[in-house]
């Protein structure tokens, strides 16, 4: 029987020695962090700026929940910080750029909402750069 990691539906943007879903499952990464980092990891290989905008959308929701003081059931801490060696292996095997690596690190290892805010600011800058590169191409 063929393993899920050996298949790809709709392209080859997840083909890597250490795939995103394995990182998420191995480290117990939260849903919002997982979705944001998935889109950030694949944006150059799949949907371009739209994937960055999706990553920003998930990161914005994460910040809202991390800072929600009105609903104690929703406000939460980071669910699964990713260790350095595993994170490095993931970033290298997925050929993630330097800027994206910093944002992913903030999103996966945040301990304070300021880390999420920093990731959001960096994502907005990356979106602007990507848009200008697309417009000039």
C-alpha cells in the first residue's frame, strides 16, 4: 500500500523529506499555527501572494485568540513549540527562505502575543514585496 507521504494531490508543493503535516503531528502544533505555516511554506511553489494572504489571515486569528481577555475558554497559550533540530530539518528540506523561516519560527514557538504580532508585521512586508515583484514581472 502506498504511503500518504509518497502521494501528492494537485502538484508537488509538499514533496520534501520532512513534510509539514509530519512536523505538525510530531510536535502537537495548534490548528491556527499549522495552517499559517503551511501556507507560508508553500507560497512560492503553489499560489503565490494568495497563500501569503491566507497565512496572514490565520496568524491574525491566532493573535485575536491569544489576546482574548473576554473569553477564558478561547484565550490560550502555544500548544506545541517545535524543537530547533526538527525545525531546522523542516526548513531546509522544504527549501524555505530566510524571511519565511523567521516568520515560521515566530509562529511555531511563540510564548507571547508580541511574537505573533512580529510575524504578522513580517508577513505584511513579505506580501508587499511579493506583490511588487509580481507587478514588475
